[in-house]
């Protein structure tokens, strides 16, 4: 079962602490600062926020599209030189045996995360609509948007009123997880869709069924056993007779004609 992405603070601090998580739009300096503050006690693999992030995020993402994950630790030769890990367990074993120093682990994780986020940050910065969405979702204190939201709080309709209220956009409420497709099949009622059994890491251990309109984009055999990114807190919906309990996220490279996850 795939676990929920844990806090960088391990079990020592609440996940509500802003330094306990990496946001998609964190700049390079912010990511580095958060990793430096993360709980990473030498030899401790139980409550290690950095190791947990590598295990739950970096290694699974590195194995997408059938690739072999590669986590690289760059360090001077006198401290062991470059170390390359293609699986998480080997890294955990070396850290437990104190063959990997916490400082080197944090530097490597920071470098890997920034490499992962860099194209997202560049895309966001170059797209005016995305930048506008960010400013509306995370307004600066004292801005017109903040004042407008505060004004709305003081002008709420009385209790019992049927007047609908507009809720502010809060992307942090979206439950996005790295999930694994256990089995994918053709949808029994439409050739344009697949019906997949997916492990999203629910505490119950039970898989979910997800219907997706990907049949014209990705061959069925490429979905078997694949790790994907899924939104997991949407209201279940019936699609052509099948109840779908999550939504896959995908993107396309139009100039190459390639679909990515």
C-alpha cells in the first residue's frame, strides 16, 4: 500500500507547520531552507522526515514510465565520494549504518526536489493566467484580494439563509497522491475509456476503481503496474455504469505527441 506523503518534521512537529512540507511553487532557496530544518537525526530511520520524503515521493516519481529511479548523493572523496541509489532500501540501510551523513542526505534531497520543481516553476512564471491564479489563491497580506475576503467574512448571510456563499479557492485541500495501478482493463461500455483497480494508499488497504478516458492516448499494457498521480478526495461519480473514486492526472507534450504522467 502506498503511504500518504509524510511531514518533513517526522513525528516531532505537526504537519500544519509551514516548514514541514514542500509546496509546488516553493523557490529553490525555500526548498533548501526547509530541507535544512527537516528532522534528520543520524542513524534514525524511524522518524526521519527527509528519508520519508525520498521514499514516498522521489523514488516513486523516478520509476514512472518504467524508468529506474536514481537518487544521487554528491560528496567529497574523503567522505565517501558520489553514491548512487536505485532503490530506497539500500539508502535506508546505509543511513542506518551511518554511512550517509544527514547533511549529505539533505543536500541531495534538496537538489533532487529543485530539479523536479524547476520546470513547474518556469511554466508558472511564464503563464500570466497561472500567475494570476496564484495571486488570487495566496494573496499577499494587505492586498485588495485579502481585504475583499475579509469583507466577505463580515458580510456573511444570517444563519438559516438560503443565500449561497462563495468559498475561497484553496488548492491545499486537494488530496494528490502517488498511486499504483494494480490492474487496468478496457471499459465494458465505451472503447474510449479504461477501468482500473488502483492502490491509492487508503488506511483500509482497499483499492479503488478509477475510470479514465485514456484509451486513445496510452496503450492498455503500459498502464499495468504503473505509478500515477491521482486526485483522491473528489466525490465518486458513475461513468458509463462504473463508479469512479479518483481521477488520474496527465499532461501532454504537443510538439512531441507524448502523454506524460
